[in-house]
C-alpha cells in the first residue's frame, strides 16, 4: 500500500491532525500528478482500521 495512505492513517489514529493533513495533501497531490495513482476510500478505511487495531 502506498506510504502516503498508511502515514495518513497512522497520524489519524494517533490524533496528530497536522501530520494527518500533511499526508492527506501529499496523497492527493500524488493522485493528481500520477494518472495511475488512485485514491480509493475503501483502501484508506481498511488501512485506518488496521492501524486502530494495532494501537488497541
């Protein structure tokens, strides 16, 4: 999975808003510039769920 999505999910789970927004913007910019990059909300949710289960 792309590092940007995983980094955003980890920051979200930790409650680090600034880092989350940073990685979300990076992921959006990569998706904008790279025609093959996709922003799949289901993938992001799955990553976030995995990070949440690792934290708990």
